[in-house]
C-alpha cells in the first residue's frame, strides 16, 4: 500500500491526477492544497467521499504542517504539482512565484529527507514540471530531455529553479526523484485565465477574444488526462533520477487555435459560420512572450510505451462540450463565490 501525497490536487491537473490515481490504483491519496484562486474543491466532488481520499488545506511552505501530514498519513511518496502556474501573473508578481514554486518545493524536499532518509529505497519524490524551463524555440527544433535550460519568464525561471533543487537533493542527499516536463495542457476544470477555457467562455458570452500580439506564438497542446496517464507510467516504471518530456506532437499557432474554437462553438451554439471569429481582438503582446514550445516525446514513447489516447480534435470537442455543460462551475470560478466559501469554511487555517 502506498500513501501518496499529491500537492496542488485541487488545481487543474492535480484534480485530474487525484481522480486518475483513485480510479486506477488502490493507494491512499492525500491531497494537500492551500486553495489559492486556482484551487477549487468543486473539481473533486466526484471523489470527495472516496474511502482512500483525504484532503488537507495547507501550504507547501508550512513545514510544521508537512511534518504533521507525513506523520499522520505515513506518506511514502509525493507527486508535487502545487505551484503558481500562470505566466501573466508571474510578470505582475514574480516574488509570489519564487515563494511557492521554489521555497515551497524546497520545504517539501526537506520534509521528505527528514522522514525518508532511513530507507530511501521505498520512497519517491515525483516533480511535475513544464517544458517552459527550456525557453523558446525561435529557430526550429524540439525540446529534448538534454536541451539546456533557458527560462525566460518569472514563472519558467521559478519552475527551472525548483527542478534544479529537486535534482540537487537527489545528488546531494540521495532522495529518490523523477521529473517530467510537459507541454501545455487543456481539458475540463482549467481555470479560465488560460487560453482555451478563457476563449470558450468569452465566445459563449460574445465577449472580445484577446489574442496577444499577432497570434503567431505556437504552443504544443496535450489533453490533461493524457498527462495523467504519462505521470502514472513514469511514476511506476521509470528509473529513479530520470527526466521525461511529455507531449503529443500537436503544435498550434494561437490564432489558428482560436479560429478552430470559434468554428466548434459556432456549430455547437447554432451560430452562423464565422460569427464567433468576429470577436477576435488583437491586444498588446505579453512581455517577453516565448515564440514556440514543442516537445520531442521520443523517450517516454519508446522507453515507457506511452502515447496520447485521443486526438486534439476529439479532445477539443470534449473540452468545449464540458464547459458548455458545466456553466455553474464556470460561473462560480469567475464570480469569486467559491473563494468566499473557502474563507468561511477554513477560517482557522
Ligand atoms: P493550477 O494553477 O491549476 O493549480 C495549482 C494548484 O496548486 C492550485 O490548486 C493551488 O491552490 C495550489 N497551490 C498554489 N500554491 C500553493 C501552496 N503554496 N501550497 C499548496 N498549494 C498551493 O496549475 P496546473 O495547471 O494544474 O499545474 C499544476 C502543475 O503542473 C504546476 O506545477 C505546473 O507548473 C505544472 N504544469 C502545468 C502545465 C499546464 O499546461 N497547465 C503544463 C506543464 C506543467
Ligand atoms: P497560456 O494559456 O497562458 O499558457 P502559456 O503562456 O503558459 O503557454 O497561453 C497560451 C498562449 O496563448 C500563449 O502564447 C499566450 C496566448 N494567450 C493569448 O493570446 N490570449 C490570452 O488571453 C491568453 C490567456 C493567452
């Protein structure tokens, strides 16, 4: 029996991973999340009463709390996702990203060291990272595991720093670690400050669709559930100390993706062809906007036999349908009602 601490399990990817792990394995899953604006317990209602599931509201920087959690639940493994994750916010407030993404990761590593150092062989610290640590592919090519780090936003610099600390704790203290660096995720339960849910919501409400710069930046999109299946296979089958890049070879220029979403939404909402695209509005570019991200997934595909389960077309259809069917979720996260609810529910922490 493993007792896995998943950090950030109330966020977008974390909530999918909690559900995935409970469905696929008979492990105890402890979800530690401080419920920032991006964390939402409504993402987890379908498993909130699962006998193997425990939620703890708390901050990964709170070592006293981490000690309590490790002791109370006899934590054997950590899958670490808790982070500040939005590039635009990192441009506004870099320190918050350093605090959570760097200091928070180091706090967790310290506690793992304290509890596990007697028998490291039975434990694992799995760090979920991003392809953005590799910088921007302005001249072609793909991100490989051997690509030199070249982070260029405060967000990616903080994630790169956390990756370095995870490797440093492996080399210096012997903590067993694995790291994966994934491309952009999309799917249900993603906070609508990120491109795809933001566009879906704005199209629905006939609001302007803010495309940064000329819309020529390229991202490599992967369905969030396929990210979870990759984490599962790496967690169980990869060798300790290894790094894997995760992606589905699926590059899209932002403007083409926004047009595709407009087409799907026109059809689903019974609008005339081309109607939603009229909402596209070019706005001032993001500062330091990385031009292109693209993952070479050869290592995870050939060594671990992982592949995405669905095509982008299927994934986008599913995603649009989910947001259209879950208006209340969207209304809640955009109205801020759920934050007021947490303040009331957890006023002591
Ligand atoms: P998210 O912003 O949706 O969720 C982050 C979660 O972490 C939230 O539930 C939040 O409440 C929690 N959190 C934040 N600060 C915390 C703290 N100090 N203590 C405890 N909990 C805290 O992010 P996401 O998109 O689900 O990303 C999860 C992880 O995956 C991040 O580490 C991110 O860097 C990485 N990642 C994301 C993508 C992507 O496309 N979204 C791609 C590759 C890697
Ligand atoms: P985002 O979802 O923020 O992910 P990331 O910056 O981590 O890749 O943005 C994806 C791309 O979409 C990125 O090139 C910025 C662009 N973008 C817009 O053009 N308009 C928007 O409103 C947002 C949120 C993003």
